[in-house]
C-alpha cells in the first residue's frame, strides 16, 4: 500500500492519471445520478404525453362505433317499408292496424340477422305503445317496451342511448331513433329501438396497442365494468371497480394510484359525456419504471468499468454511430407516415454506410410500388364503376318494359308469385286490375306505330300518377296493362279501378304535326284473390272481356 502511494507522489504522470481518473469517476457518478433522475422524469413526461393521446384516439374509436350504430339504426328507420308500415299502424281500424303491425314485425325479423350486435328490435308508437318486436314472447316484448320508454323519457325524447344493462356477465344497451317527421311532438313520435350487445366494444378496445403492463377498459356512471380488463384473471363485467365522478372536471390527468386489484399503477381516465361512460387507461407502475431501473444498473456498471479514455473514446464513437442511425430512424419514421421520395445522405463507406445505401434502395422501391399501386387502384376503381353501371343497366332492362318504363310481363309474374306467397303466409288481401286500351289498333292503323307508342307512354305515366306507391303496375303486353294492389279488398279495388278509368278517359292526346286530339278509353277487369292462383288471374281476364262486350270504357268485377 505504501509503495503505490509513494509512486504516485513521485510520478507526475501518475498524479495526472489519478487526477484524470478521479475526475472521470466523480464526473461519471454525478452524471449517473443526474442521468438516472432525468431518465425518470423523461419517462414520466413521455407517459403523461402518451396517456392523453391514447385516450383521445380510443375515445374517437368509441364515438365512431356508437355513431355508426345510431346511423345504421336511423337508416333502417328511414326505409320506406318501415315508415309506411308504421304509418298504417296508426290507422283507427283495428284490422288495418294489426295488419300493418304484422308487416312491420316481418320487416324487423328480416333486417335483424344483418346486424350481429342487435339482440332485439322494437318499434314504439306514440306514447310508447308497442307496435312490433322481434322478442320471442309477447311478455318479453311488453317488458322491453316499458323499459326503453322510460329510458327515452329520461333522454328528453331525443335519439340516443340508454345506460348499460348487466345480465349474467353480459352487458347490453338500448339505442333509439325517431321514425318519420322530427317536428312532431315528442310523445307523439314513433321510435325504432335496438337492444345492442356491447361485447363488440371489447373487440374495439382490444385493437388499441398498449405497452407492456398496459390496460384499458370502460366503466359506467356507477363505476362498474362495461368491458373486461386485459389483466383481469376472472370475469368482472358488471362488478364495481372504483368510485367515479359524475362528470369530467378539468383536463385529463395522469396520477399514481392503486387499481381495482390493489396494484400500483399510472392511472388516467376521460368521460364520454354523450354515453355517460368513463374510459380508463392504466399502466403497471413496475413495468413502467423498468427502463429507469435498467438505466441505473447500466450507468453504475459503466462507472466501475470505463475510464476517462474509454469514456472519451466512447463519446466520439457514439457520436459517429448515432448520427447516421438517427438519420435512418428519421427516414423510417417518415416512410411510416406515408411520405415518398425519402433519401438519407450517404455516410462513411462502412457497415452503417452500407445500411444507408440499402435503406435508400428500399425507400425508392417503396416509392415506385406506391405509385404503381395508386395507378392500379385508380384503374381498378374506374373499371369497377363501369362494370357496376353496366350491371345496373342490365338489371333494369331485365325487369322493365323498354317503351313505358313499367315492369315487363315476365317480372310482373315474378312479383305476382311473390305477393301471392306473402298473402298465403299472412292472410292479407290482394287485388288485381287488368286494363286494355279501347280501339288502340285503329290508332296504329291510322297514325302509325310511332304515335301508338307515344300514346302508350302517356297512359303509362297516368297510371303511375293514379295508383299508390305500394301498388305494382306493369305493361302486360301490347296495349294491355296490369296493376297489383296489396292489402286491398273488394271495395278498395273497385274504387281504384274506377279512378284509373276516369283518369285515362280524361287524357287528351295530341297527334304530332296535326291538329287532331284523340280521346282515350279503357276497359277494366277486376278480381280479388280467394285462394286459387290460376282463378285469380283468369277471373280478372274474364271481367276484362265482359267490359269489352258491354261497350268498353267500363269496369267489371269478377265474382270468384
């Protein structure tokens, strides 16, 4: 021990070496302490930045999901079939109301399988009266109607969603939109309601990328789990997690606290005002601070092993290495953001220089591939649009008459078979009107087929304007037309037939390039479906010929 001390005292170089070594060690200790503290603060600041960003992104996803559910439900509510059925259900006659309600229920059962998140669909009339439901029993339908009407009232009779409902580890929610005119008094409006299975939200949250030890979940306004936390060992949906305030007070904060299992975590939450939910994001404290502890271990190891010269050399080497690596990282980040044409300046002709050359080649290939892909996508979209347009034209030509735009003979029989099947299933009424223009051959013989075609188009337009939107009109052949009238009895079809006859009789057709004005009349045959498909059409046909035999321009009803 004495000899080394004497050598230090006697050797200037040893003193310099000891001074430098002491300075380096002391500096390393100070730097180590400061770096450890700064690393902890840096990680904490990063976490405070990352938490609000993750929460904001996830809240956007949740709001988009909820908005999509309301939009899909509103789209169903705005369908002509549903609106027409709900309008008919408001009629005073019991028979009409029951038939319309059955039609609405049938529509709901058709729609429901297309939406996996819907457990039940309901239609409520004014004052919460149940119109139709997909529930399995009337009792269940009535209970659900009473339950959701209370929720609608609590929402101020506005479209929206109810509080979550928990049942045996499952969570559901009512969403509801108005049907029809939104200016109607709130309690007099009709509502389309869906019972939504909220398990799909768990899938949306599972797509959120979190760090090691991270967890994200939803709570209701009473602090109960709506979704299953990733770290939970058992099913906790519906169980109380923590006390939550009634609303968001101040900015989103990151705090250290205990989670629902009593483990220390970094915790932050944000309130979804329109749903009354809390989105909670947590990270395990031990996992979050692991980088700090690891940094401490490495720094103190470096203090014991590395000397002043090694530190200086390491600083120089680190600078020469980190600069091109940082350039590579920045270039990769720009490509990840979708930028094209990224190129890093070439460095020294070493391994990192080779990496830069390879990166630049890869970036160029990516740029060329993106340009080629965009061109192909644009070309493919254009081809798809053209194909869709052609398909639409072909479909329209296959079911419509090329002259009048009405349904053609073949499609009329398809629709007739469909309506007859519906009538046999539900016991509704169905009527048929056959019309034949009187003395049409004389028009063709005297003025030519071009004038005859114009007259047929005029009659077709009058038919469209005279019948209901729910009725089906077709050009059956030549100057003969057919009209199907769903949900129409004997009295109703006779009124419609006479209305059509009078409307056609009122036509004053001007022959082109002449002063001649033609009057048009029509012979009409009417029948009502009595159970025999063949007799249904034949009876109307016989009635049509009775009208012809009776002097034309009249209506005959077939007694079947």
